């Protein structure tokens, strides 16, 4: 399908994820900090409100839009397997396999922190929306550890927290299989047992985000069936 490269592949509308936040849950503000330069205190296990929608772009076979409370917005498009357009290939008695690997193009509309984790979730959701067979949806979750003697790991840090962090960790999990598919971390000043605690906290965050992505995929499937 021809694409219009002059057109920004963004959503026509944006919905604030605070509408789907649990009662009493305060989202992380993207660039708001206290007067003394320190980030406002929050529950380290609290997740930022998440809004996800699959099947947003008509130009791509699969697409997904993920938005986190605090100003992180990521859009991803994917194209599934397709037959090679070669004249006379159907009449040939031999088979030929063409493999073309490309990174799924992800557009970060706004980075308010945890953009890589949001891009991982958006890419998995776009691939599933394109009909690509997958073992499970990969869910991304980011953590950071701010400096301090008793500093704790924070789930889904905002942009100010990431700037002040002395250690960061991003992981991707296949929740149905309970398998970690990617881990990216770095920093200094954190003992080994602290990284183990961060992994456990990140795995718990991925499991809590998984139902939101599944419901988004189911809603996209129902919309596609209703339009058929």
C-alpha cells in the first residue's frame, strides 16, 4: 500500500490517561519539581496512568499508540508478512523465501520519561494488531534509582526523575510465559541485591500493565469486525 511520507503518522486525537487512573492515584508530572530541585515524593510502586489503543493508523497493517501520564506519547506502526510480488512466481515449481528485517518505526511524540518502555509495549501491540504470530505480548517497564542513602527504585520514572537517577533499568516481559525478553540497565552506586530488587519490582509492573494492552488489542479486534 502506498504511503504518504509527507504526512505525520500521528493520531488524530489524544486522550488523557488520567481518565483511566485509579481513584486516589496521582500521576507523575513530566517537568514539575519542587522549589528545592528535588522531585515530589511518591509511591515507588505506583504506575503512571496508561492509555493504549491499537489499530490507529489506516496506512499500516498494524499500529499502536501508547500514552503515559506525565507526557510520554509513542506511536508505532508495523507491517506483517506478505507475498513477494514477482511475476511468474506462482507458476514456478520451486519455492523461494525472502526475509526482510526492519525495525518497527516508532515515533516518540513526546518524552516525559520511560519512553523506551512505552515504545516496547507499542511495538508489541502493533505487531499483534498486524496479525504477526507471537508467543505473547511484550510489555515494557522502566525503573530508576535516584541518589541518596535510602533511595528506592521508582517504577515508570518521569523525565525529572530520569535526569537525577544514578541507575536505570528497562525490561521487557512476556507475562503469559513469564519470560524476560530484554533487559537494559546501567548506573553506579547500586549493590547487586538492589538490582535484584529492581528486577522483581519491574516484573510486577509488567504483570500489572499486561491487562491494559490485552484489552486494547481486543477492542481493536472488535472495531475491525464491526467495520467488516
